[in-house]
C-alpha cells in the first residue's frame, strides 16, 4: 500500500521492549485523532460545497479504524492489508485522512476535482498511495477484491482486502453475484464493510428499496455477518474478532447515525 503501510500507526512494535497498547489506549489515540480529522473534514467539505458530505462523515470512523488500526496491526502480524473504498463518492473523508496521515500534502486538498489533480471526486487507481483501482462506479469493488484476494491465496500470500460498501450500493446486482462468488470459492481473506447510514442519493434507503435484514441476507449467502454501531471502539473490537474467523467470507454491517 505504498507509504500507507507505515502511516502514523496506532500500533508500533519497533521498540520490542514496549508492551502492546491496551484496547483503551488504542481507542483514546484513535478518538484524539478523530477530533482533528473531523474538524479538517468539515472545513474541507465547506470548501467543496458539501460534496457528498453525509456519506463522508458516516464513513470516517470506518476509515480511521482500518487505516490507523487494522492495516498497521496487519503489518505487525506479517499480513498485507489493503482497503477499497467502493463507495468512491465519499472520497473527501479518504483524502482528509490521508492528509492527516502524511500520505498527501494538506495543500493538495485544494486541487480536489480539478483537471490533472490526483484527487478526483472519485479516487483514481495508482494516483495516490493505497488506491488499488478507480472506484465510484458502484457495485464493482467487491468483485475486484475477490480477484485480488483469490489470487493472493493461489500465490500463498498473506493478504486481506477490506471493501467499504454503501448501503445504497447494495441495490446493484453485481454486489450479490460477488457475494455468492466469495462463498462459493471460500474467499475468507475478504471483508465487506457496509456503511449502513440509512440514506442513499435519492433518499432513505428503506423507502427506495427495502434492504433489511442485511445481516440475514449475507448469512443466507453463507457469509459470517456481524452488526456494530458506528463507533470506533466497537469497530476495532469487531475487526479483531473477524480476523479470527477462517474458512468463509465476512461482513461487518456498521449501523448508526451520521
């Protein structure tokens, strides 16, 4: 993931004399980081006319838990972990966090969505560290993750892929084909994370197309599914729990207010 693998990790085992931080210490560090990132995100959103503001805010805890806990913990365990933001319209949250993690310069945020900028309104593959492929065409992220994860298994690589999906994105038929494929091939190094904020572009999700119970739907397709609140502590506990489950793909449904 380029420099993303050593960007401001919460866990750092360079000093072997140090004990592993406790859950409470990790939570405190992440919450302190969130205060600054949230402030910067709100300021950034004002500058870009609140482009997909609600979606960016709802995904922020997920991005923080993944980039600043799950990925660096994987490094310590010898696992290469990557993140796909399938709901690419939430790019403002991603870019602000990458800036906070010193992956991109803060000044570069000013070029958001401008011609020739690396920071397009939907992330472009290969332009900035950790962006595996261009996202934003909803429904494709999990299919690509399946391919990367399955190839890693064939090559005996310790690699895991987390895919962040919007709840409105679940209307795409390709998602459910991918979910079926994941189970059929027993791709257990894929983690689907659903940002269940209850809204999509056209309005409340349940008024547009009923989606509940998302958990039961994943389970019906053979996945292990877990629901948590959109809370950093619950997220890091869930990520650790899911990392211990082998043999089947896993889904984390993140529910809560924006």
